[in-house]
């Protein structure tokens, strides 16, 4: 049994790619016992390199820590029967297989509820199931386009739509799914009742994006066309200095007074009505940011870091994939940890960012080889050696 607030919670993980595995890794990091149920060929993310051996690519290692793997061919009746036996002992099942496919397999919520009425069945979907998009497949790129992100990038940059260079829709929806699972577990622990939890990517991403950009469309009739001007300003970007870039956020009135004093603009806030308040600065955001951009070119990055830190103003360098490993804060907190993987050698993992004072998390197992734990998982669920051997001989179980 693991350590953490979810210690003792058993999760069946029927997810692939990123959105589902990120959700279940979060549950594992909080102490849940997560069993990753993979097809005999394994999660496709195993193939995303680089890697030291087949099926153990870098992204898989990063997003499947703390789990065990069993490889079942769910197209076979024996494998589905085995999964139902595992589900009877589980608290949670998470899947991002489309509901129609799960129904064809006989593994939809009604079937799992019959096997285990206490089960929290979490389905991570592309779209809400009461609309015409319900059966469509979904990936991060599609969601960034559908949920305005690519289009807003074009609006800001005056060019073509562009995706943000990370799988943000997958990870944001995974966070939402983990939150929803934990809420359903509270209900389960209070009442003994399971339930179906559906988490659609499209609607989840819209709540994030429109939380910033619904703007005057909150009102009926609309007061404007929507969009938060500060976030959409073309000058909202890291400031170029004499020798590089820095990021800062001169936001509230105290910060503006401190900044003006530090750079020799003591009368700006009192004499220029554009800078008089947060509201006026927001209305004139393009001019405000352009003025700051011009000022930042007058000093080096090191000078700005020292000046703004001395004035208690928020500032940070613009990190790269090289410099982030040298960040003094991350070095002090031990965020990057070395781990000896049993088959992949020395790897780097990131620390769990959340801490719990009463239920601290403990060591996590490294990401598993495909099917490495299948026999042990089945034995713990009461399968006999003969039953396990029979599943393997039939092709329903791939042994690791």
C-alpha cells in the first residue's frame, strides 16, 4: 500500500496517450494503487522517443510513474472476464476509450456497475455526450483549435492560428478528471455508492479559455465582443533587455509606484491618466506595455533582475530546456530527482509539486515495462496459477 491521502484506493487505468494517463498518475502520486491495463501492443506513448529500449520512451516514463502494468487483449472474452474480476475489487476505473467502443466490449458503465456498485467509473471524453459531437475522437491539437486557443494566438500575433507548444488540453483535462474522481470518491466513502463521471475535453477547455475571454459577453445583451485586452495585447511578451529577456508583471498600484520609483518615473502615476489605476492601465494596455518594452531595453537582464528583486517586484528569467536544470530554487527544493529504473538505467524524474502535512506521499515505483506486473496483479485478485497460465496460453494475457 502506498503513502499519501489516497493510500488504499485501487484504480484500474484503461487509458492511453496523455489525458487519461496524466489523470491516473496524479492519483498514483497521491497514494492510490494504480493498475495500468494495456493492450498487448502497449500504450502508443511507449513509442515516443528517445528511449534506451523498445517500449520505454521518455514520455511514457514521465507520465506513468507509480503504476503497475498488466497487458490484456480486451477483444478476447477471457480477458474481459478477468478485467471484471479485477473491477470487483477496485474503487475507481478511468478510461478514455470512446463509450461506444467500451459498450461493444461489454465494459461500459452499466456492466461495471453490475460487477461493482461502489465503483467510480470515470470516462474522459472528447465532447459532452448529449450533443452531436459525442461520438467524435479528440486530441490535444483539435481541442486547442476548437476551444479558441489557436485562433487567439492568431489574433495576438496577426498571423496564422498556432498551437501552444505543449499538450495543454490533455493535461488540463487530466487535472479536471483527477479532481472529479476525488470528488466522487468522497461521495463513495460517505455513502458506499459509485457513479459515472464524464469529463469532456472540449467543454473543460472552454471553461478555462472563456474564464479569461468571455468579457462583455457575460452580459445579455453583450457589452463588448469578448476578450481580455491585457492577455490579447501584441506587446504582452517577455521584455527584451540589452542582452536577453526577462519576465515581469507590474500589475497593482503598489507595484507601479515601486517600479516608477526604481526607474526614475516618480510622477508618472499621478500625472499621466493612463497610469492612474488598474482600470485605466487595462484600457490603455497596448501603450502601457509598449512604454515598458522601450524602458527594458536600457539595462541588461542581470541589472533588471537585481533592480526588480530589490524593489520586491515579480521577475524571473526566461528559462530554456538547458537553464531550467540550473535554477537555484529547483536545485534547493530537489525538484529534479535521480532515479535508478530497474531496466532503463538512471533517469530523471520530477518531484510531486503538492505536499500534504498529515498524509505525506512516499516513494513511487518507476514507470512499468509492458505487462511486467500481470501475474502478480492477477494473483493478488485471487486468480490461481492455472488460471493465469490459461490466460497467457490463450493470448488474453501478455506476460512481461
